[in-house]
C-alpha cells in the first residue's frame, strides 16, 4: 500500500477531485491559501494499493495544469528606489510524494 500526497493549484482541484471520483479512488482534500504567489493550493491525501499507483499518477498528470504567470518581484527593486518589474514564473502542475504505508488501520 502507498500514501500519495499531491499538492496542486486550487484552480485544478475540482477537476482533479471529479476525476478521482469517476475512477472510484477515495481522497481527502485539504485546502490552503498563501505562499509567495498568494495562490491557493489543494493537498490530496490518497491511500491506494500498489497496483493503483500508476492510475492515480495518470489522473494527476491529466488534471493538474502547469501555467505561466507574471508576478512582481520585490527582489529586483534597485537600491535607488526604482520600481519592481514583472517576472515570468511557472506555477501549477503538481508536487507529488509517494510513501510506503507501514500499517493501515481503521477505527
């Protein structure tokens, strides 16, 4: 058994949750806000048998979209008080951790 932790942008969370439901994969979703881009994130906790790991990863790949966004970088303000300029960054997609489950209990 594996525990998959997938962190995605909030914009993708509804589509991802619906895809998990359609595939009959049970998930727990945690939502957070903030980060340096002030974007919301959703963290999915997914416990699956080893043979379903590839199915879960495929669903995440298909539904967690990577996108480019311009943000104002405070790090580029010069010492003479010049203005900040936009920096192009890639956001979204998914950060995924796959962990072995030592013990699984339900109470």
